C-alpha cells in the first residue's frame, strides 16, 4: 500500500500483509515521525465520514490540501449547503468571512446541525486570500473528502465534504462588491491595514462600546493584549481599571487567590487579607490572558463569578459583588479543547459571546511596510537613541520571505537585534537545526588570535540570543552582571544598553519582562569567556589571553 508521511510528506510503500486488521504504527524513515496506518477500505461511493472513519487508509488527517484553480484569488464570502443527512436542505452564508459548523450554537455565525454523529464544534470555515480555509476541529468522526480524512483544506472552488452522516457543499462566492463599506484601517495601538486586520478592527469597534464578553484568539505575538487594551480604551469603562491576569503564568495553587483574593490566615503565607483581580478591576475590565491554560478544577469557580457576578475570597464567608467586563485571550482553539474534554462548554459560551481572531503575520505580509517603520520608531523612543537602519525594498523583501512563527513580537526582536548589532541576525524557521560553530577558518590564524575570534563570536551570538529572549530587557535578566555585559554591547555598537545599566534595573511600567535570574542561572562575563574557550578546548590552549 502507498502512504505519505503527514509531517515531511515523503511517500513510502508498505506491504499490506504487515498491517493488521486494527492498523499498525509506522515510523517515517525520513523524519522519524510515528503515525497510525490502516488497510485501505474497499471501494465505495460517497461514504459517510463515520463509515470512512472506520476504514480510512490513514488514521491521521491530511493537512493543507489545496483544491481547485491553480491561480489563487481572494474570497470574501461563501455559502454552505447541507446536501445529505438529517438536515438536508439547510444552508448558511458566511458573516464577515467566517462560519462554523456543528451541533452546538457557536460564538459567531454557525450552521447548527442535529446530526448526532457531528461533533459539537466540527468545522470552522474562513474566507482568505487564496480561497476558503476549512479546518476540522479535531472532530470525533472526522471530515472526509471522498475516502480521505482531511484536517485543513483551502477550497478555491466548490467542494463537497462528509461530516458524520451528513454531507455539506462549500461554495466560494464572488468578490466584495464595489462601493461596499470599507472597515477602518486602525484600532487602538494595532498596526496594519490589510484585509485580515480590517476584519478584526470592524468586530473590535462594534463590540467595544458594549459590556459583552470578548474572546480574542490567535497565535503568540499577534497582538491579543493590544486588542484587549483597545477594547477597554474605546469602551465607557476606559477611565476605570484594566486588570490583567496571566492564567498560564500563575501557579494553579495561587490562581484562585489571584482571581478572588484571600482572607488573613486562609493559608500558611496569607499574613494579611488581599484583594483579588475581580475586586481590583471592579467597574473596569478584567483581561484573562491565556485562558486556555486555566486548570479544569478552577473553571467552575470562574463560571460562577461570571454567571452570578459574585464570589468569595479564599478562606472567607462574605459574598462580594463585582461589575467587570471580561476580555479573554488564548493561543489555543477552545472549541478543540471542549471537544477533547479539557475545557467546559458552559464556560466557553460565557467567554465567547463575541469572538475575534487575530491574524498571523504570515497571513498579512502586506502590513510589513507599515509595521517595520512603526516598530523602528517605537525602538527609537524606548532606547532614546538614533537608529541607523536603512529601510528599503530589499529589507522588506527579505523580511517577507520569513514565515514569522513568533509573529509581530518576533519581528520586533529581530529589528532590535539589527539596530544594536548592526548586522541582520539569521532568520531561523521552525525545525531548522542550529548551525554548528566552525573552526576550519580559524586554523589559518595564530592560536592566540584564533582564540580571541572564537570568544568574540560566542559573545556576539550569546548577546543576540539573550536580546531576543528578553525582548530587550537584558539589564534586568543579568542583574549584577549587567555592567560587564554592557561593555560587550558597547564593543558591538549597543551603547543604549550601557546607559540602561547605569539606571535602576526595574522594568518600565506596563512592560512585560522576564524574571530576574541569580548568578547561578546566568554565567558571569568571566564564565562566558572561559566557557567559550572551553568549546574549543581540544584545539586551543586555555592560557590567559
């Protein structure tokens, strides 16, 4: 039988006799990835996804299939028709280019089915630059194109899919009519006027004046907190507190206290009473960042506070009333988490009254022409120094070739390294192996000079990596060793860092920083030098320079 690895897409032949009735695990010899394979089913016409799921050739879905015309064209809307199953004849149009399909009512436009073999949240569809993007949300019975179980599809023309015992037809519609209202090109501190950003701005502008809960989703670094802050600033609560709780950054044992507060003596270290985030944000907005990381045992307590508008402090008996507007954010797909039993559906519906998806940077590369100058201006203000970076078409073209898995946050760190080190740092894609330091080119130098070059290479690479990990707040990360590292930065042109270390190393207000480390965690300048030399200890002498 012929199979294809879902990760590296290499193709292989497998002897059918080696595949048991229940399937077997196959290890790709190319990338080492393990996945489940089964014997191919007998030919059948238009099976349901449940039937196909019992005898599919590969248990894992095929991802990123592109179906239709060779030349992609932007799609602004689409229609979904149910062609077979209990809901045959039912149809729905996308709203703002989005539509969900499942048996639960969604947080946005949804084609709600009654087919019991369809998952609560089965499909998500979104109009995009290259067609209609169809995503299976880890449904139980899967989504099938013919007999192939699929994960993500880009449909450039009408296609028909099997979900459970139903079949749905997806039809892209004509482009946006001329004269239709164009959404605003900015919202709060968010930057970019691409179609994807304008669609997000439109929803944010409409929901901001209300008190409706908002769920903001998107990958890390896409600007979810900026969107949340923009909603608060554009709301009637703008002059009230904006309180942030990082649900993934607070230990689960302390999260209840962080949210609801505690009374004196509630636990060993509770030497005094403390207000929680719900009390501190009263009258304003409570931003629950990384809500997808909320422990399952905490979810009923948060649900009660949202449903009843009241809570009790840890160790307390008094009930406190609260008036807060909830904005939550996550880089997880909570519908998948609901399907997997890791997130309560009732809490999901409380949070996702309005859902806003922040686009990834790779899906809005047209915005680089606006983002790069704005980020350089921000760096100039933060560092209070001139920035000598030539912004030209070559730089923008080089940036546009990268996929930016860290999105705008990664772009800002890249530009900051460029301004300090005066050399473009390498753009590494996920999965790329780090380049090993070479020594062959050093063999032409005397040992003393080669050793110095090796140490300088290490210092430059170390400082560049540290700059990226800390978002520029290197002084706080290094603590007492910052003055030593500052001299290295000065050697490589980073005079702004040297000035920063002469001031109080406390982070500026509202700036997210990495926690300070002790001298045991980060090597001193002496250890940096000797450690670099140690990398070449088999070649170079360890004698003092």
